[in-house]
């Protein structure tokens, strides 16, 4: 009897997030896809129906997709859009590399730390999630501004005579994106590293392996 009652409960728990995704992701996506194939309406409805009930024909409009993939005005293959796509890919690649370089050592440190200390370290990683994304962005703007903390420290130490432009640069962009996405790198890495049997590393050291090879 316990198994009979447990199975529907498990299906309900699994079905809730899938229902959320279908209602708030798939349905809006399908509505947008539907609108992309129809003509704009002049009546109360913002678009005309795709199905003509009188003639029984489908009225599909492909001009929207033709406009997108052309090289003229409004198309995706303009130089401005191509540069934006490549710059976005470059930012994504740099952010991923920085998150890996920073996140892997910290994840390894958490996995090797004492079990009593791990909850506190994981709490440090998850604390940014408790703050609004907008507040975190404005905090970094205050830190990197011309009169922000970083420039004030540099001028106080005599390293620069005037503020250094940090905001609205590639450096500030990478700093902000790395800060935002770093927990998404640390937590999965920790979840895998904590399962590692570190006795194998000690055995490799005993057999003469270097730390890098081990």
C-alpha cells in the first residue's frame, strides 16, 4: 500500500516543474511562433487568423522570416548584428573561462575542507542569490565608478593621479558577468568533487606522481 501511495506523489512532484515550463515557456513560445506566420490585423485583434473558415485555407506569411535572414535593412546579416553576435560569444567564452579558473580551485577547496566548515563555505557561494540582480549590478557600479572604492584606493595609494575609466568597459562587463555566474560554476563542480575518493590522490603521491598528474 505504501508503494501505491508513493508513486502518484512522485509523479506529482516531477509534474509540477514540467507543468510550469509548459505553461510559462512552451505556450508563450508557440503563441509567438503562431503570430510570426500571420498578418497584422486592423480590427480589435492584433493579428488576423491563420485559418480561413470560409475557404478552408491556411494563410501563412513568410515575409517576417525573409526579412530577418536578408542582408538589407532589418536583417540578421548586417555588419552591426554580426559584430554584436561575435562580441556576445566572446563575452560568454571569457566569462566561462574566468568562472572555471576561479570556481574550480574554490570548489576543490570546499570539497577538501572539513565537513563542519562546508556549510559555511557553501553559504558564502549562495549568498548572492538572496540579493536582487539589479542591486548587485548597482553595487558593482558603485565600486567601479570614477569616484568608487577601487579608484579611491588607487589614488590613496598613489598608483594613479586621476580616476581610471572602469565602467562601461570590457573589464567591468567581465567582472559583472563573472560575479553573477560564478555560483553556477562552483556548485556543480563541488557536487562532483565531493564524491571523489581523495585516498586515490594520496596513493598517487606515494607512488611518485606529481600533484598535477595526481
